[in-house]
């Protein structure tokens, strides 16, 4: 697995080497952006974000609305507010440096178990299990002989990820962290959800799923998320108008986002509830 990763790993900017205290913020930003969003869409936004806000203090000093504006069309824009809040907490509680302690990481706004583990492993080289969708799928196939993992993360999956995580030898203390990213990369590039490239897999001879004859997934059908006509689409259009506007927009200006008045007003109200939009003189705007 590690030999395969050394040869095939993608050259992603948040994986570049450097002192842990310098890597932690770029890794945290990347992990939040990569939630439910592919690398190709994230990378240009990540680069622009880190150019503008290379440290948590730089982001914390800006209005939250600027984070939403810079988020662009990555989707799930509440993540921008969470990153802004996390930056403020890092400044207030940790002197502007992303902490390495798992409990302190999880105490940051919007940082859950997975993100804390990812920052611990990929920024601070800690031996901590990082369990994302790709890792779950690789372990489900290679160890459990299943075509797909369960619909939601289970305690048994987390325990399995911990059990297979290698110890750190004295001459290679970062091996567990490198293993974690290698398994994740295998799931992203080879052991994919659809049409896995088993012939390119470095552990195909050890794979319990292959040994069982690659049985199909016997779970419920997994449906892709609808988009056209949904509230998500309408919210995205409203936010796009507000991101591009130099000031507040009134109801008439926002009406071009969507023809259905009731759906548009419902989505605008939900954006206000989520803190992504605020009432302003003359209409609505991004938070100040």
C-alpha cells in the first residue's frame, strides 16, 4: 500500500511538507472544503483562500460575509461560516495556531471527529484513524468482503480502522499518517464506488471481496442527490447574486434568481436562519 502511494499519490498542495504548525491551517481548510466536494473543484478555491488568508488570524479579522463570498460555488456554504468561526476560536483560544490536541480540535466550531483526526494525522503526523468514505469503502472490501460500506459510519467500522492502523516504528514515526492518506488515496483513485480498477490495486491478492467473487452490493439502492428545482439550487442562485453585489439587494433584485415566489422566499428565509444572509437597509446582504 505504501509503495503504491509513493508512486501514484496526487501532488495536492495541502500535502506539501513543512513544519506542522505551518501545515495545520492549510490542512484544516482543505478538509472542510473537501467535504462532499471533489478535489478538482476545491483546489482553485483553496489556493485563492490560502493566498488571501494564509493564517487563521487573517480570516478571523474579516467579516463572515467575506468567507461566504470567497466560498464561491463549492456548495454547502455553511462550511464557510464554520471555518470563519473556527479561525476566530483558534485566535481566541490558541494564539492563532491550530491546536494539535484532538480534544481541542474537536472543540473548534464545525470540527468533528473526522476533521480533527485528519488534521492530527496529515498536519501533525499523529497515529490516529482517519475514516472517510474512501477509507470505509477500502476496508469494507479488502477486510470485510463487502461491495460497499454501511450507509452511515458505524462503531464497528471505526474500530476496524483503528485495528488495521500500523504502529509507528522508531525509524519512521510518520508511517501511520502516511498509511492513512495512502488508504484514502486508494479509495479515491482505484477502489472507487463505481467501476473499481481492481487490476491496478496493490492489495488485490489480499482483498476479501475479490476472494469472494466480488459479490454485488446487497444493500438498498444508493440514489444520487437531485439538484434541478430543489431548494439547494434556489439558495445557490440567491447567494450568487448577493456575492456579486456591492451592497444589499432588495426583493426585486433577488426575484431574478427564481420564478417561484413562494420557493424563493422560503429559501431566502432559510439562508437568513442559517446566518448566510442578513437583513440590511434596502433588502438583504451577506453577513458583515
